[in-house]
């Protein structure tokens, strides 16, 4: 009887992992742009951009999530009319739970940014597409049973692989010297891949990965010569899960040369995150962040302060997150000018 109970629990865990799982996400909206929306690939001031993110969550409650991501993107071509062709690579890995449920992804993205006012820049509409290969795995050897070693029936494997497709669109506009705004949207899992661990599973809607819709936006509003605010929001909808995050950075230029293209700057920010499931909804966390810019390197530390009903067991600790963005910008005088002004809030 106990053995059957363990098999039932394992089966339920696998099904929950398949049917109700949400994609990985980072709380800091600005620090993972190509993961958020493939249309943001190549949209930055410079030649080559490197992005690295790491996050842990719910470590105070159980063996929670550990996530790491890396990306590199660049402008592949800048056309005479100001249009930009961008390309990049995206990687991430995620591990969760006592059975080390793993998700690994490697993907390639491409974007086309249409300049709506020629080489002056400042007004773009961008389209992006990313194709990825994803692997999910689980370690059955870490199952703890009270009697004999558990067996896995019904042909359940410990690893699955599938292809995934994401598409996105974004709009960026420089209102004036004081204000920039942007809006974007992306759709994940356009092909709705099959994510069952059971080899003999039929293709049904219950075993297909939910499509995810993401809407995001924000801006950069200058308050003075040395300070500005960067409000932003993101809305996510995937199956029964909905989430919205809303807040802002306050930026202060600490360098004496505030006219520099890359002034040393310090940011402080806070966001409030809400969730809406099938049966419950409410506030989830306050996201506090601090960021430091030095030349073309941007360092951000973010921490989730849990304020949901789980506070009693989490003691308010959601999870820390750290990100690094570094941009290489070659200024060779003998090359054809390819400078296109891009919004600084896209990283």
C-alpha cells in the first residue's frame, strides 16, 4: 500500500511539473531583455552585448529554484535607411526540488528593427524570432521510500527534449530630449511542444506546454541634468497563471561629467508584483533593486521580499538575483558609420 502511495505521489509530481509549470523568469525586468522578448535582440548602443543572470528562490522554505542564464547579441547589419538586423544566442539552466528537476535551454534569435525616421534613430518598430532546444530531466534515484526501492512504471523516462519557438514585437520612441517610451509583446511556445515524460503518452491538450503571452513597457523620464526615473511594467499570462509587476528605478549620475555618453550612475528601484491564479489572487512580493553603471558595464542586485500568504514559512525571503551586462563598442575611425541611437532602457 505504501509503495503504491509513493508511485501515486510521484505520478502527481510529474503531472504537476508538466501541466502547471511556469517558465523561468527574472524579477529584474531590464536585466534579461533577450529572454523577455526576442525583438530586443541587437537593440542597444554598441557592437556586442554580453548578459549574465543568476537567481535562487525559496531556499528558506525547501530545496527551491536555482536559475542561471547567459546571452550574447549584436547588430549583424545596419542598413543605409537606418534599419538594423540583429542576432544572438541565449542559454539558461534551472534546477528545482529534491529530485533535481532540470530545465536546460539553448536558442538562437534574430530580429529586424525598422527605423521609422531614417538614420536619426529614436523611433523603431522591431520584430524578433527565437528557436530553442529545451531539455527537461529528473533524478529518480533521489526518491526516498519507506520500504523497498521504488520503481518507475508506465514507461516514464528521466529526460525529454523538444523544440520551442518564441516571437515578439516592440516599439521604441524618443518623445524629446527628456522622455523615451517603449512597449512590447511576445508569445512563447508557439508550437505548443509535448512535455510528457511517458513514452506512450498520446498527444492531448493536457500534455502540451501552455503558450505564454508577455506584455511589457516603460520609459525614461529625465528629472534634472543628473537624475531621472525609469518606470516599467510587465504582464505575463500562461495557462492558469497570471502575473503583473509594476514599479520604477530612480537613476542618479554620480560622475562629474554628466554629459558623457556613459556616465557613472547609481540606481535604486522597487516594484510590486501581483499574481492571479485560478482560485486565488493577491500581492506576491516587493522587488527591491540597486544598480551601478560604470562605463559600459551594468551591475544589478535584486531581492524579492515575499508578502504573500507564504510569508509565515518564508519569513519574507523570496530570492536574490544578480545580473551583469557588458557592452563592447568599437570606435574605429576607418569604418563606415553605423551609429544608431537606441533606447538605454533596453538593458
